[in-house]
């Protein structure tokens, strides 16, 4: 099989050749975007799922949909250390510049620019060559309290968008990395724009703990957002994700090969792409057989071990590595925190700070009180497979 024509491209956020099994999420987002565009109310959304389930891909698809329905969009990824204020400032500046080109929105855009100038000044934001040739407006987005000021700013942007006959959609990936203060302020700002029936929408994506985090930040978050679950694909969707791209290239794959791929990947989209990529390259000719897939599995696992899994493991300290190894030694999760503590011959309380650090790094989460689980599918298999290589030696 010609590797140049290989349709599969496993990568962080890379769009798969066939976006299978996500029709309901896409349709709901499309309806919400169109409702907001015509002045109707609808809920913003936060996509929840483990690593490798395609949340970023879906967020990119929603951005495309938003633009096709007349929305101006701003897409950011929330890193662990950069403040939300610094991420938002250049994006909002860009949106307001575009709105200021529309005659009906000039006045409202100017007011929003003045609020943005106040916001940038009070939070001491610097963004390269970006400068605002307007005076700050006293009393607008300048209290120094993020909840109040972000709400003021979102309302001003929403008013400018409404004046232009447009809508504004903000998309944030890796929402779990926002601080509690930032997440709370974001929720309040979206809520305030919604209360004023302004054309502002928010779509986020994050690990499963985000629903609890947003609820802790503001109790009304569960009524403000929908939380679509983005998980592994069922067999039908997984087969479509592999078979259709191959057929589009004029080739084929056997049913037995598809069954092996599903068994090896458990339907997780990133793994499906990796197995599809390797199976195509291993196969000498069409159709791709179960034997080809079995041969490809070692290459797929090696690539995952060296990349997808390893880069996450390398972020952990020796003590944190010992903790996740103890989790994996108990088999498949979720795991009781007390059982992990027993495996390490320590008490639960003493391990609390270590567990909290691993959660903050996005490696584990708590699906229910007292339980923990990996945010990376099949991570326990990786840890057991590579235990001798990864554990520290005396």
C-alpha cells in the first residue's frame, strides 16, 4: 500500500478523515449556534472526555460551524501557567477590530474597545505589538475583580456583535487548566451575556472533572451549560472511522481486520487513527487483513509508548510516578484512594498532596468521591508494559 496515500494522520487535534460517531454533538452545536444567530436563547457547551477521544477535533469542527453561521470566533487553548486575561486580550481585540469595520457597529465597538483598554490596564496585560488608540473608560471593566470586569467586557463585545448583526463564539480547549477564579469569572461573564440576550456563545473542552469544577465555581453552571460526553466510539462508528477513509482511497479492509482493530483500540479515536495508519503501511496490498493488523500492532504500541503515553508520564515526579504505578498494579480502574495508599504502605491523608498534584497535571481525576481514574485511556496497560524501564533503579 502506498504510504503517501495513507489517509490516517494520528496527531494532537488532527482532524480524522472520517468524523464518525459524533453526529449528535455536532447537530446540537449547530442548532445552538443558529438559534443564537437569530436572537434565540440556547445553552453554551463544555465537551467532556478522556485524552485521545477527539474533543479538540470536535471543538475545531464547532468553530467551523460557527463561522459558517455568521459567528465571529475566538479559539484559545488554556495552558497551565498563562493567565486567562492574557489569552483573551488579543483575541477580543481582533474581534472588535473586525466589528469596527461594520458601519452599524462602529459606536458599540468603540465602547467595547475602551472597556478592553481599561481591562488591559487594570490587569497589566501586555500583548506584543497590540495597542489600543482609545482612552480607557472609567468604571468599565476596571474594578480589578475578574468576575466583574470580564462580565463588563463580554457584555460590551456582545453589544457590538449585536449591533453588527453578528454573534461571537469563544472556544477554549483544556478548560481544566483554568484557575478556580478564572473559571468562575468565565461562567459569570457567559451568564451575564445570556441574561441580556446578547449573541455570545461559549464552547469548551476538558477532562471529565470540569463539570464538577464548574459546579463548584458557580452552582448555576449546570443550568448554564450542556456537558456532552465525548468517549470511545461504539463498534459501528469505529468501523466507519476506519473503513470509509480506506474505501475513499479505492482500497478495502476485511471484517476480521476491523474486529481486531476495535479489540486493540477499544474504540478510542486517537488509537483508531494510529492502528489504521500502521495497518495501511504494513499491508502489501488491498484488502488489509487481520494478519496485517496484528503485525501493525507492535508498531502502533511502540509509537504510543514513545509519544502519547511517554510525554505524559515524563511530567510526573518520582513520587507521582510511584503513585500511578500503584494504581496500575491494582488492574483496571477506577481505583479507591485507600487501596492505592495500601499498595504504597501509606495512609490516604499523607498521599493527598501527591494525588492533588497529579490531578492538577491532568493525569488522573475523581469520577466519584474516594475514587480516582486515569484521564488517559489504557494508561495502566502502558505502565505495566513498561514498568521495568520506567521505575527508578537503586
